[in-house]
C-alpha cells in the first residue's frame, strides 16, 4: 500500500505561511513539507509560546 498524501490547505502546498507584516515562517500544520500524509496520525506538539502579535516563538 502506498502513502496517500494530500496538499496542506493551510499553506497551499508551499510549506510557508506569511503574517500580516509579510514575515514568512514554516507551516506548523505540515511542518514545512507542503503535504500531509493521510495515513499518519497527527502528532500534537507540546504547547509553544507566542508573542503579543500572536506569532510563535522558537
């Protein structure tokens, strides 16, 4: 059986998201790959910090 991959709708398959100030960052849904493996369960990551502009802090 082959892995079925679907295009990430959050980043439109690009792997990058952009905020209102034109800053680009890796998509947190597909982890920057642009596709999501439909057969793989989604791992929930631990809570992460955000700043006052609601951007993730790495």
